């Protein structure tokens, strides 16, 4: 059974693991995560040698390559500070799969230590920072898409919506089949593009039907997928990483 | 080597080594602690939810309810046992009721087509019932064979309210099933049904279209339980 | 489907992509599955109200693990107790051997007609075809299976075989194949099937069923069903042959209620099925009905291979409820036939590679977005996503080599790509240079990225990477502090 995670008191410092997708495609989401954390009086350490958690290789079956990439990240967090990851998918990889990936190797203890310090951003903001938000934005109807990794692997179905609920002017709309996958799934979208397309089509329809003006997600993979589908259809519904959404409306 | 030896050898000489067996905690399927009223209410709710009809009767007058039921359902030919008190009492009460009583203490080979085509209802006793799922439990006997509760379009089951228990697990443990299982043990929860045609429920696909449970109460009827 | 030419419908896992396309392009199939799966998911959720579901799943997993831990001993115990009860036990290393055993039992009784209760393992071993070839007619009696058989198809779901068909299609099939009037009245169609099948029950020389749980402690065979065809199959014909995979054994009788609770709720959202049929023995002296002979055929069929590996072993916990397919967004889109295997959906994708080899089933382990819905609902907590990943490793030759066809997808080109990724991701300065360069060249990003951009716009690298933005941010902060 999944143990109930005990949350530490608010630390002075945290590490930020930005993820490769954010680094390359959506750096502002990473910056907004950093700003939110700094606003809480937490110093954010960003190891410049970070690259990727290794998940793309791992889920494709390339375990050796994934292990090598993951190993390169393990040394980046020497102090016992929490490691914040603005992605349920990369967070899930590091928290749930690093221990197994390094089981029986010299790096096992270090991998377990890192895994134990991984927090997904919204999880950390809710459960450790107890974030209090003051909404300066216009009234808006928004749909939340919690990534499958955040929802199921990390058990964080509630933290994203809880943060949005703290925004006074924001109405969180209810979508049909909110917990269903958007069809991204990393290399799945490439290996089975037509099935993935059918899934994202249903997801965009559900978000649109719910009357959302925009959608928010805690994973850039889903955002790229859902947002890319909306954009290709010329729809006005845009996606935003939850860190950016929170920062934009409360700063 | 025989298939048996090959399979067992492969399992015994497991590549990743012997496995250790965990202990099991069964508390989630027992210990409900329901009162007799709660038990009855749950039983009735659940069996009703799957299309089972329940009739409450006082123990000493149950055959009257049976007679009425047979008339209401238009039963002309009723299959039933002889020795079980339920069957014996029913036979007495129905002697002049205009219902043909079909003997079931015959090998099925002698009367299969008759049973399939010319019996309107089967009357059986029950050993008890399960409140949590609304299930009857039956151990068919030579006196009340297996097909009686299956082949006729109507199954009438007689249940003593006092034999209701909370869960399937409780029944199995309390009656020490593991010490001796019969030829056939059955849980029956409602009439035969299917949803194989586009999720639409239909009853009586192979077995009975209707299941009526006559619940006999030793004392007065429970509050709110009407006699039909 | 209705547009397809008459005749046998065959599907093959090698054709996964083509079959997926066909299903995706078939609005009827899409609608049938979507509607059915939505209903099943809602019903499952409701049926666990009032339950400590996690404790129940934990117990279910634990019971199955215990049974597997003691599997060889339990099989021997089951055999001894069955034999003591008068049930004859047979062992088969593979499906062919199991088919032969069943056929020989039929032949020894001169049976030319077999009536079948739902059994996935007999689908797996293609028993019907085998018997037909020997001149023995095998007729499915579960309504869904019957309809699928009439339509010369295979089941598209392990619990609801005809779930891909809607009422109109079924009406057409029943009209075409059994000659009844066309009707949309489900009760009328059900009643017609009842009549047709009752004759066949009476005529059958042998009844063949599956087994949901085989209890070692007492030698009891448990069958779960709603229709009563399972009881008919195991009671009406003079001979009953139960066929089961060797993994279906459980240790104690008391292990059965929790698994039964999990099975019905997970499968169809029912708190209980109409019948729970526990078979102890053939007809005893003085009893008036039931088969005079009962046989149990224990089929290995690749299961003892799965058994060897600590991780893959979890596959054998499965109690065949189908909840993983009901909740699978891929299965819901493409339907069961697309997989081309006896067991479709997530459980099929982790089981079929062992039964058929990775060569045949190479597209199945990747046919998942790893969304985790299957693992979340599995009543015995099989870590299906992890097993999919493991099979992906086996496919590309990076697993333990414990699956037939391991390494079938090894490709020098793909490996080189991942090695390139590895090199970049383990050389931070090269990584930073590369991502920074991508940002500078963002204007050159192709607008078409293969299949991705058929349905979505292409993502564009940002002009400045996060690494660089953080550096700037921290430098600015330091400046500010120094000014103070």
C-alpha cells in the first residue's frame, strides 16, 4: 500500500528540478514556479547541470540509458533540501521509479534519498507551503487537467484544483471524464499517433463543452498535446502551466 | 515425463527462487455486526435491487401465502421435494389447490423434457441467506435436486428469517463449509439475467425469469413488512 | 462491422495498427464502446460505496500472491481433493494438449455436440475449432458468446463478449442466423435465444466450462455468472469438463468470498452475480441430476514460464474481471478486436506476449499511454503499467530475456538515438549548448513533425532556456542585493 506521505515543515531552501520539457519549450513555467517559491520566502537552488530525469528512455524500455541519465541527476542535490519538480510525470519518475531503477546498484541509497525528497510543485505549495493566494485577475472559467502521473502515480488529484479554488475570481469548470488521459503518454503519441489523436480530440471537446475559457495543467506534456490540438483547430482556448497561471493572477 | 510432472517440476524449480506466502487479514469481509432488523433490511434491499421479490409471512401460516402466490403467478405445475419440511408442508397445503405437484425424486434422464417444457415453478428450501449481497444459499439434495432452482421459469425459495447472516465469509466460516462441501453449493441472488445485448437488462435468459423469496418469521412480522 | 463481408472475422495482433485505424474510423464501434465503458466505470465506482476498497484490494492481492507462492503444492492438493471427490483431473502443457484431452473425453462418450459456458482459456486454446475439426459441434451458451459465435467473430471483451455490437446489429445477426423476426425488443431476442439454447442443452453430450476459482483445500470449482448457462452447462449434460489455467487455484475456501466480491464489482459493478456455482463432485449415488462424470483440465499454456520471473509473476494474479479494459482509454477507443488476441486491453497487453511471443504481439506493450488507470482499478493490484514498461524493455532487448521474442524490436537506429540522448543528458554543458542553440534556431523549427502535427501544432523551442533564465534571474538578484 502507498504510505501516507508525511510533509515536512516549510524549509528555508529547496532545489528546483525544471524538467527538460520546461527547459526547452516552456521556461516561463519554470520561472513562475521559482517565483512562487521565492515569494514564500524560500530560497530556490537550481543546479545548472540538470538535464532530464530519464523518463523518456525509461518508458520506452531503454532502461540502461535511462539509468545513466538518472544517475547524472543524483549528484545535483547534495544538501537535504526538498526537490521541487513542476511536473507530475517527471516527479513520478524520480519518486516512484528511481528506487527500482537503482535497486541493487551502488547508487541505491542515493537514489532512495533523492526519491524521498521529490515533491511535485502543486503538492509542495499545498501541503508544505500552505499557499494563500490573492487573486488579482479577471473572472474566468478554467478547466484543470491533472496529468495521469500526478493523479495516479503521485496520488495528487486534489492539489491542482485546491490551488485554483484559492483564486477568488476563478471558476473551475467540471469536465466530462476529467480523470481520463489526454493521450500524450510520451512516445505513445509517436508510436500510436492515431489513437493518441482520438484521445486528445475527446479531451479538447470535453474541455470546450465544459465552457472553459482556458485550461491549466501541471504537466507540459499534456499542455503541448491539448494546447497543440486546440491551436491546430484554430480554437481560442489556450493552455497554461499551473505555476504560470497562479503567478500571473496573483503577482 | 508426463505433463503433470513437467509442469510441477517447472513450478518447483522456479528460476527466481522460492516465494514466500503472505498472511491474510480477512477483517474487511466480516464483523459487520448488524442487528436482525438491519440484516433483513439489507437482504431485502439487495435482492430487490436485482429483481428478486420478497414476501414476509408468519412461520405458521406460510403455506397460505404460497397458495396465494401460485394463484397470482398462474402456476399450474409445481416441482417440489417430499421430505424436507418445506416440501412436506407445501404438499399438504396444496393437496386440493388445483396445482399439479411434480415429483422431483426421479433421475432427470426420465423426465428432462418434461422439466424443461412442462413445469411452471420450482419450490425449494434454502439453508440461509446473506444480508450483504441479498443472496440465498442452497445445497441441493436428492430431495431437492440442482435443476429445480434453475430450469422452471419461476423459482420460489423459502427462507427462515432467523437464518440470515451478514456476509458470505461469515456463512462459510460459521457453517464450516471447508470441512465438507456438497456435490453443489449455490448462491442465488435474483432471477437469471443478461446484459449482453447493448447493456440492456433482460431476465430469464437461461434460468428463471422470476425469483420469489418467502421469508418466514418465527415471531410477529417486522415493522413495515407487509404481507401480500 | 455490419459492412464487412460475411464470413469469419479474424484479427491478429500483428495487424494492430491497421485494426486500430479501422476501429477509429468506425463511428459505430467507437460509440458502442464509449457508451458501454462509461456505464461500466460508473457502476464499478458505485458498487464499492461503503467498502474499504483499499483494504479489500490489499486482501485480494495478498490471497492471489499466497496462492502463487504455494502454486505447485496447491495444484497437487487440488488434484488430490478433486480425485477424492470423484472429479478426474488432467494436466496439459499447452492448449493443443488440452484440446486433445477435451476431444478424447467427448469421443469416449460418443458426444457429437458440446455445449459451452463462458471460458476464456478455451478461447485461448481455440477449443471450438479443434472440436469442429474432429466433427464435434461446440456451441457457446453465454448469450454474448452465442451472438459472437453466430456472427463468426471472437469476443471483444473478456466479460461482455458482444459489447462491440449494438441492438440493431444483434437483431440483424439473430434474424440472419436463426431466422427469427427482426426486432429491437431485447426481451424478445433474449427469449428466442433461451428457446434455441434450451434444445441444445438437452442434446449436448458434454458441457465445457471455465473456472473462476479452484479451491485446493476442498477440491471445489467455483463459477461466477448471471445467466444460468454456466449452471446449465455444468448440470444438464451427462459429462462436465471444466478447463482452467493452472494459476486459477486458491488455497482455502475462505479465500473465495473476498475475490468474489472484488470480481463482480470490478467487472460489471454488480454487488453480486445471480449465481455463484460451487461444484464439488459428479452426481452421487441417490442424487437425481448433475453430470455423472466431471473432469478438470489444468492448462499451463505458458503460465509456468511467466511464473519463473519475480516481476512478471504478478501477471498471474489476474482474476479476469476486465476492469482494466473498461477503464483503458486506448481500449475504449479501439475496441477489443483491434488487439487481435484472446485477452484484449491492458491485461491482454501484459499477458499475450507470454502466450504468443513478443514477435506476434510487438505492438501491444506500447499501445498504452501508461496513464495508470488499469493499475488503479485492478482488484488484485497488478502493477500493469510497470509490467508494460518491463515488456517494452524485453522488446528492445534490455530486459532479462525472460519473454519469448525478447529483443524483437531492437533497432540499431533507435538505440543510437537513445544513446545520443543519453550522451547529451549526461554532458550538462553540451546539453545547455544544445538547448540554447535550439532556442536560437527556433525560427527553423519544422511546422510538420510527422504524425504529431497531423492533429496538433508543433511545439517550438523557447528563445531562452530555463537554465539561462534562472542564471539571469539569480544574477539580477545578486546585483540587487549588492546595491542595498
